[in-house]
């Protein structure tokens, strides 16, 4: 795997593909913290990670993107738009699956094995097959579901 150490005191490791967008934000001057420990790092240290030349695909959306998350292997990205989540190939930018929802999608996250995606919306968390886009499970709640995630195990 292509792992790099972030220049924080914790020396947290990240996949190069996952850090490429972070480096772009640093270069544009609006982000300088380790994603894990939130320690402030200087732009020069982050630029020296050697990610500036990495090519990342452009993900073309028809509406605004609320959030995005990489799969554990760094090869796919799930993005959240108002009523959908979309799974993309991070290298090519090709849409792989559209996760249609009847209400506003608030967040999305991959399972630790990258096989499933969970989305949070109004009063429901949905578990999806990340490849086919089919709903595997509906988890109903009595109140708003603001975010959802899988446990590591």
C-alpha cells in the first residue's frame, strides 16, 4: 500500500489517494490540520508529502455535494447530494452506483470491508450494496438521523 505519514506529532498514516484532496486544500491555503488529531501543520511540511502531482478524477454531479468519503482501500468515493449518494471510481471518475433516496441524504460511509455503504436521512439509515446500489437493510428511527457509520468489526 502507498501509505504516507502525516507531518503531525502522531505521525498518523494515510493512503496517498485519500490525502490528495487534502493537499490540494492546503495548497489553496484553507486547511492545515491532521484529519485525526487535528494538530496544526505547516503547508510546506504537507506539500513535502509528495502528493501534489497525483492525478485525481473529477466527479461530475448534477447538484451540490454535501460530503464525500473514501472507501477503506482508497479506490472509490461516495458523495452525498440532496436526495442521492453516488459511488464513484476514484481513479477514473466513473459513476459506479447511484443510491436513490426519497428524503434528504445527510451522510454516507463505507463499511470497513468496502462492500456496503450506509446513508443517513430523515428517520432512516439505509444499508446499501456498494456495487449494485441495492438496499440491503432499512433501519427506522423515531427521530432525525443526522449521520451513520459502521463499527470497525
